[in-house]
């Protein structure tokens, strides 16, 4: 797709040369929001998919287009003659079959396209939701699941318990694997009590089954079989289960002597060939482990003592050497167990994986989830993972993440409101992406409050520094405009809007491109004090003061020097901290008729697209 095609399809009023400069981010510190959004929308249209699917399947695109997407995406969509969509917490991903003929255009990476397809296509068997009626571990609630779902939370927050409860709800036996004390020995249902309504779809049919975890597993299995005429049961796996299941294998197989030590018989006679890895699977392994295989064969051990345990033989690409389970690292062994044994050759139901990133280097985390998604599409299965990995979570839209939080009423499982909360739960530090230079401390505080109200996670990725007035901001930007490692932006008072339209005081056009403005037409102190006079009744209610108190404080502070009026206003109403007063004033200020709210959105959009 050429620049000219994007310009024509999106109706942009720029030349191809200007388009290229904006896309490279020349003079602006990053690609122009309008241009990158046009590329996304036109590409989504060409691929017969939705904007939200494309964005969430290719995370690098998100920062430039996801904040207030309506402002640009919908006009471009109207120009294309189609309806465009962007994600909301309640909006499901839908197919765009009515967008017109598809153009022969491929996404730059087939993994991106696979993830997008999996987000919008249902699995053959899919756990849709569980309604927890009673539980000694979880609070009463409804938990919904997607085709691809990631479960997050701190250690001990209930991720494994949730997967175990789901598995037990279908009458599944977890064997003698090591597990948290909550599960005891044998069946999960023997040590966790819960009354659940579990809703599942299978091959277009939907059934809701009442499940009591204290029931015998055979009763539950029969109940599901009757409800859906033979349910494809979910598979639960984890590194702990792998190690437990391989215990007998490591005791029973002498690889050097090639015998089964339990029977002293030839090992070759006790293994059954199951399947060979496909070229796509071999490529997936290379991306995950950084190791190339010429071939991988999976066998089952055919003996009563160790039946149901895989034996894997891999031929290395480099020297044609053959290795097996006993010669693999834990990361290599876990990857083969998960991808080559648990999922790749069966007709499985939903796959539930506890901490799939275990034993792997960080660079393999994203590749592993990509391979799980490829297998999910190939087998038409649902995939639910519990994870601590930021790299794994990067692939999931926020609407496909569930966060476990222990409370006094039991564990609650919710869709997080922003990625900042997910990062906090995982202990992931937010990277500093943008330094914002402002005139004074009040401006810094005002931007923090605007972010808190409209884009809470943004404040985690920016640093706001008072620069000592307008000239300080301009001189600071001139000093840092050549920075390659950090982006910088200057924010000036609304009173400067329209007054800095040409180079003055020696600033260059490059510096002007790095300046944006606060909402309003006055300096922030004047804007907020006018709000106090105009909306004294609302402010009094918000601060739990009388309207007379508000007007008396406003009149008293009118005699103070500029820069001290808000502090004096708060003090006159007996507030020791200005933050509480400022937050209430900002909330009311944003509700005023006029351009303030639109200017606020524009300011936050400028900040967001640079992080």
C-alpha cells in the first residue's frame, strides 16, 4: 500500500511528501496521530477486520491512536464508506463482513494476523462464564471469559485456585501433582467447596450447568455429557504438573541403556509413536527457545506404571545430534510438554495453563503465547493462561485480562480499568517515556489532576518538571530537542495560546512543534478562581462547605499576590492541603460549557501519542 493510496482512501489533505515526514515524526518527537491513525484505519478496512482487532493484535500501534479514537477514526471511516470500531469495556469484537471486498494485503507478521483472528472467532468449545453462588474461597460474582483470556494477580491472589476450580467444575482429576494447600490430595473438589453455574458453548450450542464441587467427579462428568452430548473436557497444565507426571519417567527410563527399568525390557518396545512436529511447530520452537530442530518426534510410554507420559526425541539442526527428555533444560522440556504433548495432537477442549512463561527467558515469553495462539486457531480451542509475565500480557487487550484480588469477602475477579493497575499487581515498573516541561508547580499539579480524571495510567509514564516560567520552558526545550533517548514536550498556560505562533525570543520552529497549551484562555489560577465564583454552590457541595464559605474564601484570596490565591483560598476554608480543593475545582471546571473539555482532550492526546 502506497502513501498515495492511504491519503486518497483516508481523505487526508496533505501531500505524499508531508505524509512521509509526519509518519517519521520529524520535528514532532513522534508520528502524527492523524497520519498513523489513517494508516491503521485504511489497513483494517483493506484486511476486512476491525480497528480494535488490528490495534490490540499489534501493540506498537496503540499509543498513537487509542486515546479519544473517535476524533479521527470515525471521520476516516465515514470517508471510506464503512463503520469503524474501537474497543470499549463492554463492546464485543465482531466480524466486519460488510466492509466490502478485501484487498490482497498482508500484515507485516502472520502472528499478528493470527492473534487478530483468534480475538474475534469463537472456539469449538468455550467456557463463557461462571456464576459463583457460594464459595469458601471466592466472593459471590460472575466471571466472564473470552476465547483468549489472561488471568493476573499477585502471588497468592487466587489465579491457580480459579483455574483449579474451573477444572474441577467439569469433573476433572488433577492427579497427584504438587499444588497449593488449598487443593489437598486427589480431587480439587474434595477440598474447595463452591456452588456454581457454569455456561459453556460447544459447536453452536450453549448449556448452563449447576455444579457443586462436593459432588463426585463422575456425577459432574455425566451431567456435562448429558448437557452438551459429549463435552470436550478442558485441559489443565502447569510446570508443577509436568514435573510430577515425569517423576515416574525419570525413575523408570534408563536412556543410556535404552531400557525400561521397571520391567528390564527394551525401551524401544515400550514406546508408541504419537506424532511429528510440523514445520510451523518447529519454527515456533525456534522463536521460543532460540534452538533449531530438524525434527521432533513425540512418543507415549506404553507400560502400566508410566503410561500417559511423553518421551520426546529431537534432532538438532546444527549437528544432527538426537536428544531426549533427559538431556533437555527445564525450559526446553516445559515447552515441549506444553506444545507437543498437552495440546498439539488431540481434540482438546479449553486449554488452561498456569504460568506458561515458567523456566523461559523473557524474550521467549511473547513467542510462546504466539505459538499457543497458533495452536488455538489450528485446533479451534479456547486458551486461558494465568501469568506474571509483562511480555505475555502485551498480547492481550485489556478487555481480555482478568485480575484476581483477595478481599474480606473472598477473592474477586475483575476486568482491570487500566494497564497501570495490572502493572502494579505484577510489580512492573512503568518506563519513563516523556518529560513535560511546565511553567510552575500549579501547572504540574493541574496536569496530574487532569490525568487522574481522564487518563489515569498516563501519569505513570511521564515526568512533569516546573521550568520557572514561560521562558524557562522554551529555553529548556531548545536544550533538549536533539535528545534521542527521551521525548520532551512543553506545556504553556492557555493565556499563551495564539501568542506564540512565530519564532520569538530566539526559539526555532522545531521548538514550537514541541509546545502545547493548557485548557482555557487564562493562566490556570485565574481559570480555577473564576470557576469558584461561577459555580460556588457546586464547589461548596463537593468540599462539604457552605456556599457562603466558598464566596468568603474567594473574596479573601482576591487580595493575595498571583500564585498564592489558590493556596489562600484553600486555607480560608480550613483545608491544610490544596490537593483536595484543586481536584474538586478541576472536576467542576471540566463540566463548564465551552471549549475547556475539548482542549483538555487535545492536551492529553498530545501527551499520550508521545508515550
